């Protein structure tokens, strides 16, 4: 009922926008170009996240310290709402379904003194502020959301890094945001993250790449974030993804670098094993994603080609299936309820829908 009510309210809001603010529409087009359905998307891919609610496509973008929410409707993007803080400008945000109701929340951090804001979609289809009581005494550089502690319960864990490198551990519950701990010393500034449960204990580790160099595994131990493993691969890490593609009941992580090197990171009883993968690319893979359902891997490279691979269980290796010319892809998003659907954000600001074949 909630989703249906939301759809009706979105329709009413759109009619209001179309009548009163039609000049704010950012027009685009939907076309069928060979094998792809494409949507023009005029936002910065590095500062924008997309998601669906009840088959409606939204984009949330960080622009000049404000978070702006857009809705795609009949070949145009319409601004729905602006979120802003009177205390400080936003520096980063994440979109995450915190309470598992299929409606995502927006978690945002600000410049000094580092306020943390949480916004939830209400019954009138507006994102309202539900928590802004905590701050971390410094500008926020990144937010990491997952299940890192055994006593998370129905809540969610949040790790915040400040521009000074300090990591704070907080717990998000239905009615509170609690600060639990801070790291005793600063970490290097994090660039990208991937949460993954390596050892199937129900808790996620955090694989991070640093802005300077290096890759590390962070883990919550005794309510404090610690680095349990670190390495320095050859080249800058461009992409990483994980899956249990060989059905051994353990997740493995693949990393690709600017030097065309593919690494495999796995966990064992003694810690972590980091080695060159048996499968190497002869191109620079800038994006990488594995479809768990189809046991297929998708890559995009610096020359604008998309490739898919199927894992051969018998011979225990990846076999290339298709190569397509899509143009250079900035990022790959899995944002649909259908796991086989992907959305590719191209360098010429097209959102391309791609579907894995079963």
C-alpha cells in the first residue's frame, strides 16, 4: 500500500511541477540505439546516485553543497526537492535502504563541524530530516554503511571518515544515531570501498582503496575500526567486485589496476591471500561487475568496449562471451530489482540499460 500511495503522490507532485515549474525541466530523450535503450542524464556521475522506487527513476546529486533530488518522467528530469543544512554545506552522501522497506534513505555529511543528516521519504513523498543530532568535529570525507558489528540487531552500522582521516563508528536505529567510538589515530583518506563478508560469519569487512596508494581490509574489532590487512598492487586500483563464482561458499574479490593487472583477494584461516589472478585482461578494465545469478562478469575498458564473460565451472576459468561498442563508461550501476538489469553511465552522459542474458 505504501508504494502505491507513493506513486499516486508522485503523480500529483509531477502535475504541479509541470504546471508551475516547467522551465526547470532538464530535457533528455529515450531512444533505441542498436542494442541499447538510452536516457540522457545531465548530472555529474561522480556526485550522483540513481535508484528506483516503484519503477520511477530518481537521481540524487550533490551540487554546490546542496543535495538535489530529481525524477525522470516522460523524457525529462524534474527537480523534486532540495536538501540543505543551515549549519554547513554537504560534502558527501549515500543512498541506502536502512530499514529494509524498499524505500532508500539519504545519509549525508557536511563540512566542519561534520554534521550527519539522515533523510527519510514520508507519506507525502518528501524527504524529511529524521536525525541530525550527531557531528564529528571535522569535515566529513566519506560514509560507509553496512553490517560490521554482531550487535547491530535491526539497525545499521555507519563508519564516517573525516578529512583528517579519523574513523568514527556509529549505530543507526529507528529512532537514534549513536556515536560508539573513534579511531585512536588517523587513517589515509579513503577513495573507494567495497563491503564484503569474506568468512561467512554474517559480518562485513570493508575493502578500501586509498587516495594516495594501497588497498586495505578494515574490520570492526571491539567496536573500533582497525586495519587487518594492507597491500600495494602494481598500478592504481580502478575497479573491484566480488562473488562466489566458483561455488566454494566463500566470497572472492577481484581487483583491476591501471597496469592491466587483475588481482584476487581471498580470506583463509590465517588471514588474507592476495595474488595475481590466473585470468588476466589485455586491456585496462575501468569497471567490473559480477552477476551472481548468471555467474557472469561484465567489464568496460578505456577504449569504449563492453565485454561479458561466463565462468566455466568445469575448467575453472572465465570464458569471453560478447564484445560490444558502448563508448567509454564512467560507472556501472546495479539499481534495479531485476538483478540481470544494469545501468551504464557513459562519458557522454547517457544512461544505458544493459541486461544480462540468462
